[in-house]
């Protein structure tokens, strides 16, 4: 079992968004989140969300956007930044 939630339209209207995957080890969370590049039909939720957000930004007129992303793993009460320079380092 895993759980994922994001409301794309709210994100483009200025609200924070979260993509959250929770579940047992080996249940497919990483694949669902990241997917694979080729074939494009197997892209994960994160690349699809980025595509949607940036397509919406391109269509917006007279608006400025700031897009920030973090990619965290919480496992056995340890938090790691998967976009950081050292993905093995635990965060406080």
C-alpha cells in the first residue's frame, strides 16, 4: 500500500503542494514517484507534475512564479535529503 496526493491546480494558483508516498519497503513507491525516462509512458508522478507545472507557467501572463522542490526520505526515524550533495547524510 502506498499513498500519493497532490492537487495540481492549487499549486499553480500559489498554494504549496506535496507529493507524498508512504508504504512498505518494495511496494513500488520509488518507481511510482520517479518512473523511467524511456518509454515516456512509464514516467513517474514527479516528472509528470513538473511538466504540468511548467506548462501552466508558460501559459500564464503577467505573473511570476518561484518553483522550489525538495526530495526527502524518512526511514527508521532518519531523514535524508535526496537532492543534497551527500544523500547518505542524515538531517537534524
